[in-house]
């Protein structure tokens, strides 16, 4: 699908629809959502923006064949299919809880140990959502949404199942699946490995040996000594060394720490070994994954013919928006006019 064309059409018509919204705060939040890829929760979160399906009808009529088909199918589902609405409300509820954590984990300055603790709190809260009180509240939201949009509260293809039973099955299945997915991604042994980051100079000043004891126990076969008296003494010397330095003089990355303490590694052999292990742990970062999702936005059907250099440049500008938004357009124009493009405007 032509994402660029779809976004332009959606923005044009939804901009007209927002004039029907009396709350200016809603308009601001709607425009924030429009900066994201086109997603079905838009009309669920801001039902006034669609104004009885006008935006979706506009896309169905004025879009290309694929856009019209998808918009028509979505229009039919969200206006009459209680099964679709049920799934949409359950998914929106869970994703609203997980969104802050996904953004935090993608941050280069994320504090991993703290984030792991928050993930455990999230998992416990998701378990609480399985209780009847939380389920009843979300079910009431579903009934209210269906009543506001004149959606029949019946299951068209499931005669023997009530809407309440279907809601409970979707609610329990999706939340249970989310909890199960969090387990292998944030397991106990991974948290122990991440705890090595507390040995970093920026964190170790406020850490006690008791907080690190389970990590030393976990890696005792890789250490030069398994005597906890020796390990505790080495840890205290390591901590005192960094406490004497100013915060702005502390190395921030694991590479800087290993490089700055390389000549002193014989004084802290076990801690240096742990930091070396921490530096070699396999990691996954969001930037490469984000580049693949950006590709389908940059290289659309309407802009499919371009060289590798231009494609890479456009992707770079899209990914690093914080840099491009602070650049003065006049500086770009001034740089552009300095270059000789050698375009022949007239025949010689």
C-alpha cells in the first residue's frame, strides 16, 4: 500500500473532521497520533475525529484500489463487528500499559536493572487484570463504546457464545500470552547478568556488596576466586576508588571503564573479569529494527525509483529526527546553492 498517499489522504480529511471537536486538547492529541503510522486504535481512542465514519468513507471512495478495500473492510468491522471491537479494546488496554516500557528499553540511556524491576511490576499488574473487578470495568467500557456507536452487541457468527463469554476468552488469552512472552525476555538469569552494570562507576557508589552477592555467586566459576571475603574486600576497594572521583570525571560506557582500568586490572581481577563478561554479553538494540520499518515509509510505490545514496540519506533523516528538526532550513538552502548541480536547462 502507498503509505505516503494513505497518510496524506487521512490527514487531509481528518483535519477537516477535527473542526467538529470542541476540545482543543483532543485536537493536539489527535495530531500527535497522526504522526505515527496509520493504526486502527486511532478511531477507538478519538471517536469524535471520525464523525460517524466520514474519514473512513472518504478513504474508501477516494483512495486507490487497495486503500479503498482495506478502508472498506475496516469501516465494516469497526461499525458492526463486536468481535473486532472486543479484540481492539483488550489489545489497546494492554498496549497502553506496555508502551512506556518499550520506549524506555529503546533509550540508549536506559537503566537496565531499574527497567527489569519495573517489568516485574508490570507482569504482576497484568495478573491482577485477570481478576473479575478489572475485567468487569473493561467490559463496561466495551458496552459503552458499542452503545455510543450503535454497534449491535451480538455475535453474528457465534450463536452459542454470549458476548460476555467471548470477551472473557479474548481478555484472558491475550493477557496470559503477554505475561508468557515477558518471561523468556526478562528471565531471572538475565537479570543477574544485567546486575553487573551496577559495578559501573556511575552506579557503584550507592551499591552494597549484598546487592551484588547473587551475581558473584552466579559467575563464581568464571572468577579467579570463589572466596566471598576476598570478593567483598575487592568490591569495597573498587567502590572507594570511584567515590573519590567527581561525577563528571567518571567513565560512562563499559568500553571506557575497561580502557581506563586496564593498567589496574591486577588489583581488581574478579571485578575486571565480570566487566569483561558484561562487555561481551549479546545485546539487541532497536536502531536496526527501526531502519527496516522506516524503509517501507521511505521507499513507497509513489517513490520507488531512487539510488542507494538517496535512500540511505532519507532513511537517516527519518530515523534521526531530533537532529533534522533542529537544523535551520536556511542553512540547508545556503549549502544547496553553493553546489554546482550541472543541470542543462537549455540546449546549446
